C-alpha cells in the first residue's frame, strides 16, 4: 500500500490532541472525555486501515511480525522509565508516589497495565490484545461481518461483570475500541468517500461530527457514566468522516508533510516521552510563575502542548535513527 499523506495528518492531529489532553489544567469530565476520544482512539482507526491480513500466511506469522513492533518498545521504554522511577522519579513525584510498592510497576508491566511508570502505553497493550483477537475474526469472516462482531464485543461491556482479570492487557479497552479499528479495516471503500468533494457530502460529515461530539460532551453529564463510556466509540465513529475529510483536504492543499510523517512514524516515542516532558515543563513554569497560573488557562495548556510537540521532534528522530532496537525496528 502506497503511503497516504492524509493518514500521517490523522496521526499527527491525534498525537497533538493526546498531548493536549495530558497537559494541565484539566477541565470538567465531559470536555476531557471529548478531547481524549478525539486523540488516542483515532489511532485505532488508522491502525485498522493499515491492517492487511493478506500480508501474513497465518496467525503465528502475524504474531512474529507484529509482536516485536509492539512488545519490544513496550518493554524497552518500561525498563528505562522504571529504572529512572526507582532512582529519582519517586522522590520527585512526592509522598503519594513514594508510598507505592517498589514492585508494583513491575506487576503492572506484566499485566499490561503500566499506569505508574508508563501510563500512555495502555494504548500499546490494548492494540496488541485487540489485534490478537481481531485477526481470527477477520480470517473467518468477510465483508462487514468483522465490524458487526466488533460492535457486539464492544456493546457487551454494558452487561459484562466488572472482574479484575478483564483489565489484564487492557482486554476491556480492546473490546471497547475494536469497532473503531474495524471501521478502518472493513470500510476502505467508505473511507475513500470521506472528503469534501460536494456540498451535500460536506454537510453530512459536519452534521455527523456535531452529533458525535455533542454526545461525547453531553452524555457524561446526562446519562449513566458507564453507559456513556461504552457508547463513546460509536460517537467517535460519527466524527471520523469529518476528521478524515479534513486530513484529506490538508493533503490536497498542502501536500505531504515531512513533519506529520515524522510524528506518525515516531508515534511510540512521542507516546512514551510526552508525559515526562509535560511534567518537567510544568515544574519549570510553576517555579517561575507559581502553580496558580495553570488554573483554567486553556491557552497555556495548548502552548505547553505545542512546546512538547516541538521539543520531542528531534528526540524522536534520535531514537528512530540511533536506537531503533528500542522500537523493535532494524536499522
């Protein structure tokens, strides 16, 4: 498959929104839900679009190809940040962090839920689990049936009992976001129509996006939060046509972007480093201006996110060029 510049734009915008989401200050739950769902889950859509089952002979060859790309960076970055956490991180974070048992991050790593040391990597764990489950579904079913199965698995969370083992390797999130992945994978012909090629089509995408965003913002305040959480991926799907059309417009009018392509390729490094850089910038800003500056300051939130995106750019390139083994890649 030829590289599609609009996919790079999708990943670039999604990564920026992820960084904005993790940057203080935090706002009310409804707006945070909308911001989060326009970031991380969109990566599942891009991953699904790029998944081609014909490239691998069987499930085991698929695992040999995919596992290093996910599990190697999951492991190498965990080791790096776990060591830093043990040496300096716990003392810098404060009493609550110091109260955490030394082995807790290690158990979380083994369970695929590394929240203490490398929280954003829930995405890698969920993506790996999702693809392991989705592969046989795609192998056995054709057409839109994998999407139907994905929707059933996602909506089953409405009645699924809350058991701890279901969180291992983010199995619950793999179920939850699988419809977004399946839309990207099963609906290529439909995705190809996500563009502003006619006024009627543009109006349709805008209305669907307004409906989806409206649900993400309003639902957590008006209906059962657990129900709103499970239905959020379906709301994201409604926004995807507009999201994709914007990125195709950027491709048509701006061409391929080297910056967007680099961020798309080095996304795992961005994901790993962004929280730590945000924390450093937050401490520096608070030291010189006081912590109150973060109170309800959306411009500062976006500004810090932009700084993080710029600063991480050369760091991500360094990892890509000189430490590819940390990313499960070859030179």
